[in-house]
């Protein structure tokens, strides 16, 4: 099952999926349903948020506490896949 990380700053939200590696950036003001990935268009914003997310992960340790992790049900994973959040 993929591992997701995200960070929000102002109107932007960055979501990173590991294995396979995929990053998406959304403008929550103009796209509140997160349908249009603007990471290629807003490359500098995406890189800045990604670096900040990695910095925070390093501060808190690579592995989050087990009680903070969830295992998705197959149906939930399929819904996320249909919305484009899970890339196989």
C-alpha cells in the first residue's frame, strides 16, 4: 500500500506518494476538489513545499508513530485510486 505525505501552505496543498514516487500540487482556492495537478506549472512552489515537508519529516523522524498510521480498506483505496490519489 502506498504511503502518502502532505503539506498545506496558504492556498497550496502538496501531496507526495511513495512507491511509485509521485507528487501533486493543488491550488485549493481555484480547485477545492483537488482535480488539477499544477506541480509542473508551479514548479518552484512544489519544490519549496516538498523541501519543507522533508525537513519536517526529518525533525519528527522518518517513521510516524504506529498509532498515527492507518491501513486503508480495499474499497477506500479504490476510491482514492479513482480520484487520482493513488498511482499504480
